[in-house]
C-alpha cells in the first residue's frame, strides 16, 4: 500500500503474508499460522521460516493491495490457455464460458453504503449489497473475470464489461435475463459466439417460432424503432441473423435458445440441451463462493 511497506527484514515478508492469505483460512489464525510455518519449513528446508503472531499477520495483510489478486488471477489464466496445455477442455474448438450475476451482502459501513447503496433483504433488514458478475470457463472451472458494482447497474452492462477477456472461438452462455438487440450486437462486434435462453414470449419472432412447432429456424431480428440510434453503430433497418432452437423438457415445458451457431449440420439441434445445461456450472461456482469460500463473511 505504501513504498515503505515490507522494506524492513521481518519474520513475515511479503511473500509469506500473501501465501498465507491464499490458503483458505478456516481455523483460528493461531492454528493456521502454526501449520503454515511448519509446512514451509518442511517443504523448503533450506529456508528457515520463523513463526509470527496473528496480530502481525493482520497488520501485514493491511499493507497489501487487493489488486495483487487480480494480477495473480490473470497470470494463472494466461498460463492456462496455451497450446502446450494438454488438459485444456474445449467443445468443437470453442472455449465454453458462462456469465451470471449474484448479489453479495457487504459490511454495513458508511463508505460502502455510499459506494454501493442499501437495500432491504428477505427479512426486511436494511443491508449494503453489491452486484457481482463473473465470466466463468465452465469446462475448465476457471474464473476469467469478475466485477463488483452497485445493484443499480444491470446484469447486461456488467456482462459486457467482461469483454476484455473475450477471445476468438469463445461461446458464451447466458440465462433469460440477458437477451436484447444491443447485447447481441456487442457480441457480433466482438466476434464471439453466444447462446442465450429467451422467454417463449420474448418477441413476436420467438412467439411465431414456438407456435410453428419447429425444432430450429434461422431468422432475423430488428432493433426497436422507438429508440435513439445515435452512436449505436446500426440503424432501424439493421438486421441480425440468428438461430432459434426449441428444447422440449420432460415435464412439457418449452425452452427457446437463441444462438449465433447457424450451421445445423455442424451444430445439430440435439446438442443444445446439453450445451446450455453446462451453464449450470457457474451456479455451482457461486455456491462455492458463498458456502465454501464464505465470501460474505468479512
């Protein structure tokens, strides 16, 4: 945090502090520190790591910028997606990514209240909450990007902020809260494929498709006419060609998926049920964040 931090030789240097923070601390700090020091001395016998107190750790932890975790995360991501990585999992050459949002309850402080705002939870208690959005590789179980914002910022806007991590041959899967002409247009600009679940009543085009009983159809959508097209990069006559796929669920419910994968020979309709279901893995990741990593337990 400051130039003077970690410049003096201490029992607990920067690297040791950071390594301990990465260890998913669950027990008391005294127990965690004792096990950590013994582990380092056993594995790195040439380096004599000295014991340190819980108080010293807490003070040193406050000297580390949170940005270091974003940096280390990107190091992991960049070293994972290489041609040499034989463990990399793809689908038809695509990196399969899921995006979803969730609300996170934050400590009730004036600074956080000013930054993120306050809401009432299920028990009608006023709390500070923020909206998180994560771009997640569902096949390789790797979080590529995350943002934390006020709950007043919509999920679509947060999802588009992940575009800094988009790559050629990405296929991004979204749930029903995301589809819009603008949103799809941004994916076309970014040259990435998409698969989005839409409500059966989403638009007249989707309604007609459901009523037709067809399994799949390549069609086109237009932007809403009653909007400003200033700085949009398209006008009221700009068509987007896309494909609709019908999924009949065992209970009789109909799901409709909207996708840029137009080639029915290369991507037959029967693959989309399983492909869309892969999105569920980001829900599992959020469960890990809340219930294993205890992200709300500050």
